[in-house]
C-alpha cells in the first residue's frame, strides 16, 4: 500500500479546524528552518528560539483568522518581521545606569530625543488611521516589516503596481498631515 504524504495546505486546513496533531507536524517540519533563519541574522540562540516559539504560538492563536497560501513564505515573512523587531528593540534599549554615569548631559538629550520620537511615532500612527485598511496594511508591510513591493504583492495576492499605487497614496497622505503637524 502506498502512503500519500499530506501537503502543507491539508495540514493547515486541519489546524484551522483545531487539529493539534497537524499543527505539531507543521511545527516539526519547519521549526529548524525558522530557527536557522533567525540565528543567521541575530547570532543569538535564545533569541532565535524565542522567535520560533512566538511565531508558532501566534499561528496557533490566530489560526481561525490567518489565510496562509504558502506556509514557507508565511514563515519567512514572520521570521523577518520578528528579526527586524528584535534588532530595532536592541538598538533602542536604554541602560540608564551606564548612561547616567557616563554623561548626565547626554542622558537629558537622549530623553528629549526619545520624547520627540514617541510624539512623532504617535502622530504617524494617528495619520495612518486616516488611510483605508488595505493601504495601511501595505504601508506597514513596506515600512515596518521591510518587505519589498514584490513580496507584499505575493503575500497579499495583488499586483506589484497596486502595491506601488497604495504606497504612493499613503506617502502623500502622510506628507500632507505631517506637514500640518510641523506647522503647528
């Protein structure tokens, strides 16, 4: 008797129907590649393990709302996002004791810069809310997840030209609103 191998799509459909065994099979099949991708960029075993855990936990928790056409592509995108987020977080980690001891004047400038960055980020988030949902999603994937226009198009199942048009619309909207904020 021949044994037919179950496809990722079949496993994913079973996961969406709350099948823990199918989820375990997908995890077993892909955790090593997600770990290796993460480790390649982070060079941190514990951080890479956390990324694998976070991604698969998120997949399980969001299994009813996620639409995954290609499991490897989805995992690569998710890993890239996690890696980018962790690298960004590392860059902005603030060790107050060493910086305070080093130079109290620099610390006050750093605090001022952080406050301004927070205000700018809050204004950007408010401005983004004025865009259509799809446009917001495309902008976030481009600017926050660092995906290329081709990757966004493939992930969302739309044309590259649509992605470009949506980004142009988002940037115009942001420029006009941020200009208004800067004038006040």
